[in-house]
C-alpha cells in the first residue's frame, strides 16, 4: 500500500473511503480548492498547519472511531468557512452547509455527507452526546493544541490574537476568557479515554494559565 504524503492525497483517500465516486482529478481539484480556503490571509492559527495537525491526530487515533474517513473529511471541512468577524457559530454552521454541498457533488452518499456536516457542527462548542466516538475524535483532534508545550501554546494564543486584531484589547480579553471558561466547564476537555489520559492535565493547566494572564 502506497504511503500517503500530500494533503490532496489524504483528501482523495478519505473521500474514497467515505464513498466518493467522482474522478480523481475532481477530488484533487476539491482538495486544492479547500487548501486555498485554509490559506486565506485572515487566518493565523486556523490555517493549513492547523488542518494538517488535526489530520495527524485523527490518523494517530483512527482505531478509536468507527468511521475515521468521515472524521478526516470533517477535519478538512470544519474551518472551510472562517471569518473572525462572524458572530456566534456562524462559521461552523456555514462550514457544515458547505461540507454537505461539496461532498454530494463529489458523489459521497447523501447520508454520509449529512453525517460529515453534523460532525463539523460539533466543533462550535466541542460538546458531544454519549456514544459518539466519531464526534469525540474530531473534537479531541481539533483541541489538541490546548495540550501543547508552553512555547507552542504561547504561539497558538498569539496567533488567535492576530486573527482578532480588529477587536479592542479589553473586548478580546473578555471574549477569550469566556471561551476558555466554557472549555473548562466541560466534563473534560478530551472525551476519548486514551487522549484524555495523555493530554487532559496539560490542557487544563494551559487554559488556567492563560486565564490568569487575561485577568
């Protein structure tokens, strides 16, 4: 079996695994189009590097999910629409709608496209229902950065601030504090046991330290 290296190769493989019937050239075009979105100028954290990091985590823990290719496609789509000026969960809702439409055009069965869209929507609040390992893996992968070492976490926080450069400092500090507080209110930041055991303590410490800096 060939080793998958490039991001378009990964997209094509995941799409095929999810039932896509479009030609390889169309799948590659879709992947490259998505990458243009992931490299838009307003992105400083939610960019291609983040996409690749999420996919790496999904691959690492793929055996924990019954439908890993759907999770991979949801990773590709979860920030396909990203406007830091959008309100509430508009980015996630728009990304979910975009995902469903694009995947159907690529020949992914309607029910699978709808499921990928559902997974994308979960990234708005990172709260999953019981017995949703696909959703748990996506959310855990999306939040993997929270368990980074001190240097990487600081870089992540700084990149988020750059994405919200249009927001006055006092408003940003208040809004960012709310986001971190909501994450800390979750039963746990990570849902899947192996990930939680490996990363939870570090993520909790990082969030609490950032909250202290924002106070």
